């Protein structure tokens, strides 16, 4: 019996199962293909194979959804709260270039809910209330989304991250940034939040070709991306 990685969980595959790529209804992922039967596995069949995790979502799903992983981990629906902490980017302030990445808007790809005119705590509280009301969420992830969210001195980052997660229902910290803006002391700071919070760093890699990255005004190389990922792990 093999296994399929699903979030932080390992899901056993049924005998004769295999991993297959899935591109269906606009979704791309991996799934379990039953090679011994013509019809999909029933709930009883799944239970018999030990794949109890799959009973938590629709039987036609082809992959283990991240939302299901979070629900299993925290016992309720978990929702990300997008934040704008007032940062900028080295491709905007002249450190590398001006104008930002070619595809990025004036708000740094921020969600409409994020409002940098509000303090971070006010953004979090407003987002939490909206997510409770609209989605029935019970736990939350502080999502630093707009611009480059490690592009500041460590003491500034510590203050902002701490303010954002200072709520009893915030269980995670997600940070969107660039691979050329994560020195080791910043990675150490982010790692310090891990004992009490699920923690993610998002590195944008819009292309694996340096020529395309230059055309996009990204201002970093593929090698810098690989280095950042290696140091993060």
C-alpha cells in the first residue's frame, strides 16, 4: 500500500491505487485512481482501505484539499484574513527599479478587504468578523499579502507579525514576499512563530527563466529563488 501526501497528513492508497494528475473543472492537482474497479470506491470501500480522511469531503474530489486539512487540524473552518501592513517593494522604491512587477497593480495585489489606512489589529478584527459572518469560519490565518512583507527591519517585522497574530482564534501566519528579501535573521524571526502557529512563506516565481523574470521587472533570478527555498527549509 502506497501513500499520498495531503497537507501535513499521509493518506494511504488503496491496493492497486496510483497517483494521477487531475485537470478537471479548472482544478489542477493529484488524486487516487482505483485501477481495480470500474466504479469509484464507495464510502465503505474507502473505510475498508483506511482512507477515512476522504470521507470528510465529496466523493468526487480528486485531491486532498488544503481547506480539509486545516479543518481536520483545527476542528473547524479556517479562513485567511488578508492584510496590508504598509510595506513596499524593492522594484518600486528604486532599490532595484521603479514601477513594480509588470503584472502587479498599484495596491500590490492586495485583496479588496485589506485597507492600509487601518491599523493591523483593526484589519484583523474586521476581517475576522466578515469571515465568521460570511463563511462560518472559526479560526483564522493572518495573511500578509500586499507588496513585500519581509522588506523592513527585523524589529518592525516582529511588531507587525506579533500584532497580527495576537488573537485567540488566530492559528496561522502566512507571509507573501520575494526570494531576495529573506535574509537569515528574517527567516529566524518567522521561524520563532512556529511553535504556536501554522506558518507559511510565499515566494513568487512567475517564471523559471531569468530572461522572462527581467521582462516582468521581477528584479531577482531563478538562482535566488532556489537559494531562498533551500534556506527556508
